[in-house]
């Protein structure tokens, strides 16, 4: 089994992630997060919100509608140009992203990374023809053409009056069109930020591996409104802040890198675009973007809506369109990074060495024997106390203690607490550490 298969199998077996609609044969590129996956996502969301909203006096949150006025996506440029170049296998009509198929061809041939993202359709066609690049099934490929990624929905109650709208392609557009409402209602002064966590949808041509790229996913985004002269400075600060936060989650720095996109790759409105990449078993891949988006978004929304979105500096009186510096990370993709990073195989066990604040359970409580009511009652008491303190706690009274430890190791529970006969005498328990497997005795009132 390769690394992706191992993680996929563990996620299913232990209730982290399931293929969506499995009993109907599954639905491509859609996943459901099971009980432990839901806990992990919630923990990541909460940590992110705490860091990027609660701890920041100049950043506030937003929770906007997924389906907005369709003009929003015209203004943002998505209706016209949110598209990837696609090629089709001319025999079986399977579709591929042209930049991916070309990149994979050259990586195999030269053993080096090759980035075809941002090339024109003509350039892609030439590369495919000159190198005789075929589909994974060995067939010829069609010419490259653009494929829009916005997901359309037909909405309304009357059949003939239904409007075509879009599921949001990114969470930041509502942050832009709500800019003045948030600024005025919250009396925000530049520089200030608006953050949002929520679902985004893209009709991706190529999906996977596992839930790395899906058509429905969650983003955690923060848009900073700044004076144009301050933008590069804010961008530099954001880069080190982004890395510091990832490292605080336990991701080793040598598995992270910042990569500046070159001119061709960048969306035209981005003056600077830096990807944060992680070294997955399947290569260095982006899981976060930091972008200096200039005044593109606010200027376009001002133009399309006819609303003045200028900012007037309360001290100098200067009037200008704020520039935007963006932090954007995929919640699910970050979860995948954390799972790959935590997964360790040791001699007789598999361990998920997740940061304690991210692990689905903080503690597991075990009564040594399940047929001794005095042990079970005492263990229940400890379990309830820890839950009351705000921890998510697992309970296990089956089989031998060693097996229970291994079972918790595999889902990343940092600490297992065993209640035994000595507990009844001296109010101490055994606490066992996931990473070192070492055990010590602790007084019950020292827990939590
Ligand atoms: P990619 O090149 O991987 O398709 P992107 O450059 O289009 O990503 P952005 O638009 O910058 O991505 O989105 C910011 C983040 O949102 C990405 O770094 C990623 O973590 C997440 N993301 C984007 N598309 C998807 C997807 N289809 N599935 C899961 N996460 C995604």
C-alpha cells in the first residue's frame, strides 16, 4: 500500500473520512467527514478563528451566503475567465487538466518539476504535439480548450422565472462586496481585515488524490484592506505569520516552502502570488495562497454595482480605493497535510502524532475491568469531569489495555487514563503518553 492508500484506509476504518454516497456506489470527488474527521475540522477551524480573528483587534469575521447575486461573479471576473485549460482523450472522452498532464509527462521524463500552469492554449497544444504526449490510457489528446469552473445553480420557485446563479467559487468575494458595510458598522480603520470560513465550489476537471482536490471544499480566508504604499510590507508580514501559525500546529518547517508564482501563472489581478507548499508523499503541493490582489476587487465591485467603495483617511483626508492582501487556505487540504504529517508507523503500532489541540479526542478514559462497577463508576466520574472542563474524551472498556492504547494511538489521542484498583485507594490514575508510550501515575485532581 502506498502512503495515500494507507491514509485513505485509516480514515475510513476509524471514522475520519468516507467516500460520499458510498451505499449508492460513491460520488466522484465528494467526501463526507465522519465523527472523528468532523472533530478534527472543528478543532482546526477554531484554532484558525482564534488566531486570525479573536487575537487580532483589527480583524473581524463574516459568515456570508453561499449563493449571492450573479453579478458578483461577473464583477469578480469568474464568469468570464475562471477557467482551466482542458484536454480530452479522443477515444474515451476522459478529461484532464492540460497543465497537469504536461507537467506529469516532463516530471517522468526529466525527473524534475515542470510547471505548465498559466500557459496559453496554443503553447499547451505545441508542447503536447511536439512531445507526442498521450492520455494515461495511451490515446491521443484533443486540442486544449477552456473549461469554466464555476458551478451553476438554477434557483427560484417558479420554473420559468428561475434565475441562474452560482455556488461561490471562493469565500472572499462576499468579503469584498460587504467591505463598506463591515467598515461602517464596525468602525474599522485601515489597515483592517475581514475573515471568513466556509464552503466553496469548483467544477474541477482533475480531482484527488483522496480529498486533496474536490469539487466542494472549505476555505479559511482573510482579506486585509491596506493603503497601497503599505501593501508589500503587509504581504511580507503575512508570509511569516502564515508559516509561524503552521509551525505552531506541529508541521516541521523543512516540509514547508514558499513559492512565488511567476507572471504567467498568476491571476492577472495579482501583483504578487505566493503559494505555501507542503512536501506530500506525492510531491510538493500548494495548500495555501498569499496574494497581493491590488485594488482589483473593490474597483470591480464599485464599477459593477455603482457603489462608491473609496476609503477616506480620517486623519489626512486622503481618498483612495484600498488595496487587498489576501490569506487563503483550504481547510480540508490543511487537514490532509496534518494527517500525512502525523502518520507514523512504528514496530507494532500506527500512531497519528497530531497536535493535542487538533486530535479528535484529548483524552481516553479506561476502567481496567468492565465488570467491576467500582472501577467503571470511578472512571465515569473522571470522564465527566474532563468533559465538563471542555475536552472531548473517548471511553473504552473493551479488551486488554494494550489493545486499547493502540486503538487510541491510531486516531491520535494524546493521553490515555486508566483507572485501576490503586485509584480506589489513593486517587491516582495511570496516564500514558501517545508519542513516547511512557506511563506515570498522576493524582486525579492534576488532570486536565
Ligand atoms: P489549485 O491550483 O490547487 O487548484 P488554486 O491555486 O486554484 O488551487 P486558490 O484559488 O488560491 O487555489 O485557493 C486557495 C486554497 O484553497 C488552495 O491553496 C487550497 O488549499 C484550497 N483549494 C482550492 N481549490 C481546491 C479544491 N478543488 N479542493 C480542495 N481545496 C482547494
